[in-house]
């Protein structure tokens, strides 16, 4: 069986380093999952996400000129079908009024007014607190 870029494989974590995890693929070849390809969130310590001997689903994202196999766990997860949602997503709150029949210019004008109002409020709060920064006496 030949390795193919873009394919999804099951593998076993064989080693963990500061910069990534090594995964043994079914065809006896080993590849590396870089720390940035482990999860969609910030990964400080790989050992918080993976353990040696763990079976993981990976996507082959590249093979470099030296024959090193680059893998991704987060891209493999992204390609798996999502479970059906039972509840609708929460509504997005907006400070702008909902106007379905407004033109783009009207919506932009409303946005600008809201933004200017918020900036004005921020500036007045900073001024009330004495400038918001440290002052040095000279």
C-alpha cells in the first residue's frame, strides 16, 4: 500500500517530543505530527493531548524531499463528518438594528454611528480617570 498525500490513516503514537509526536502508520512507516497540527487550540504541552501507545486518526499532509512524512491530527478531525446537532446554535447578538430592507449605505451609516458612539464613551471614561496612563513628575 502506497502512502498518498491527503489520505486519512489510523496510527499509533510511538514517541512524544517538545515539538511534535511520532506516529507509526499501518504500512510500517513513521511520520510526525508537528505541535501546531495536534489541536485547533493552543498546545503548550503535547502530553496533555496525546500519550504514547494511543491510536490516533491522522491526515498525511506532505512528504518532504528527504522522505519525511508530515501528519496532522486536526485536519483529520476536520474532515470527519460532524455529529448532527440537536439544538440550534445560539443567536448572534448585534448592537446594530436588524433592518432587512436597508441598503448597504444605510447599514454602514448605522455601524459608523454606533462605532463613533462607543469610541466617544471610551474616550470620556479615560478622561475621567485622568488620562489612563502613568504620569511622571518633572
